[in-house]
C-alpha cells in the first residue's frame, strides 16, 4: 500500500519532491520517536520532521494545547491574544538574561525562509546599507533571496540564484579548512581574511547591512563553526557596527543542548532567526528576535497574512514549558554523548568514516575516500537505505550528500539511541559488503 501511494503521488507531484525519493515511505501516523507506514511497518525517526519535532511526534501536552486553542481562535493576524502574549514571554525567555530586555520579537510567517528574509530586510532598513555577507556551504532557504545567501552551489546554479550585493566567505570548517590550513597554526586566518576584505580601502567590499551564518551548518553537512572564528567575527562586526545575524532555524529551540547555539559560542548576536521547532508540534511558526536598536521598521514595513497561528503559539507554550520541566536540554547533552560514541565506533568498520561531528542532537558522520578525500556519496546513500530497511530514518547532507545526518527528537531515550546505534552499525556493515 505504501508503494502504491508513493507511485501515485510521484505521478502527480512536482519532481522537486525530496524526502520520498531517498526515503520511499508513505506514512499514516506517528507517535513519539516512531512513525508507521501504510503497511504497518514502524520506523525509528531520527530525522524528526527535519529537526522540527523537539518532543517527537504528537507530544501529548502540545497536542492537547493546540486542540484546545483550535476551538477558541485559530487565526489571529497580528492582533494581540492571550496565547500570543504567553508565547512571546516564553520565546523571549529562551534568550540569556542579558539579552532579553533589549530584544524585540517579530512574527514572520510562517517558514524559516520567511524569517531569514525578514532579518535581511530589517538589517537593510536599520543600516541603510545593501551588501550581505554569507558563507560557503551555508543554507538559509529556498526562496530567491534566501537561496542567494545559500552557499550550496548545486542548488543555485539552475535558477541563477544570485541577488546583487551578496558576498561569500569561507566557512570556518577546521576539519577541512577551505584555506588549506591546520587548526593549531592557522591563527584564525579565515577571520583575518574577512577583516581585510571589510577594511581594505582599495578593493575591499562596501560595509554590509549584515553578516549571516549558521553556527552549525545543517544542510551543508553538520559543520560546527570554529569558536575562535565566531568570537573574532563578533568583535569585528561590533567594531564596524555590522549586525550579526545567526540563523538558528535548525540549531535553535534546544537542538544543540542549549536553547540557542550562540550561547555555547559565548557571543550575543544582533538578530536570531528561529523557526522549525518553535511550536514543537510541527505547526508552522517563525520569528526573528533582534536588538531593539535595529527596530527601525515603519508600521506595516514587513507584513504577512499567516503570522498569527494561535494553535502554533499554544503548542509552543506547552513545548517550552515541558522542555524546562522535564530537563530536556540535559537529555540532549546526555543522548548526544551516547550517540556520538556509537558514531565514533563506526570508525572500527571502515577507514571511510572521515569525521564524526556536531553539537547536541545535531550529529553527522562524514563518509569519504581516505585517499582522495572525495565524498563517499554512494556509500552514504546505501547506508541510508540499509538503515531504513532495518527501521531507522536518517538523512543525508553535505558536499555531494556524503554526510549521514541525525536529528533525533530532543526527548529520545537511551534505549532508542541504543537501537539507532545498533542499526547504523549493521547498516554500514551491509552497505560496505554490497558489491
Ligand atoms: N535556515 C536553515 C539553517 C535551515 O536549516 C532551513 C531549513 N532546512 C531554513 C533556513 C529554511 O527553512 P524553511 O524550510 O522552513 O523555509
């Protein structure tokens, strides 16, 4: 039955569909960390709706809160409502104390890409400047402007996805340094390089409206930015009065073991973009949180019809409360350690495990040829297929999809991580044994 539905849908749906191509699943229902297909097969979901489901599928409290809210008020445009009031408090409450009182929230609607676009517009308005600095390998969305910031070249080429004034710089990926340097002797040359480009009176680039980056590149292959680079970037952008935007669409709302990844880098950004896991339930929600100095928008300067999904707010309130009450951030750190051990053990099976990395429950295994360093894309695709056949859903990403990516629910259990670890090992062994 799953196969029939997959086939029927593929005849009618645009060829841009993504997940079902690699994960041939038609799903009927889900609960917690598990999804069930139309034929009753059950899978452990370590993709979590692309990092959306903090508490797994259909978490009881957010679900009940959304149900109650649906009976009361569904769509609120941007009018104040009691549930939006509570959601605002709790969302701002995810920020460190020192930032909270000077932070404004803007409800964008309703996707991550919408919120990134809002951040760009805000920074352009506030600074009166146009240029934007983004990073190679980054991902910020699929709309034209966000695609222009995306440093994944294959996705942009067919649509000539380039907005004027966007400049790309090397991302501080020390395992595979884009400048060909070694971490202990590099002197954070990537930051110096950027600094020179911004301050060089002859041939540098104009002062930009914003610098935007992911602190862990997700789609780009689960690459945590080098902390020394991030600190230097913060100093530099502060000295030059350039707003620093962190795209925490994927890293935010607890995914990395703190509410936001920037906390672990010891910096305070000017704009934080959050979406995916914000409602916890998979209902669309997206916000930007920004320093009040940037609050220069005229009334109506950035509108949108779907900025007031009350059920998403209700679910978000229940999710944030549950994450706090149940110590979920500590669980993220513990489960991340446990899963990382399993991933590191995969090195014992093959020398094609080039790197194991991530932050919190955003983890990746890079598979590459040990001699040429080329991504082992075929092997990665085989591992994903073998894992699915054994009941585990994982995703691929990075250069030529050579990285196995895992985004389990933040409340996943030690037992579920053991199951995933065992399946991954078996899947890699089977993929290696394939002709
Ligand atoms: N930024 C980042 C870092 C993302 O990972 C994504 C989605 N993968 C987006 C932006 C775009 O979000 P959406 O798909 O909701 O537009």
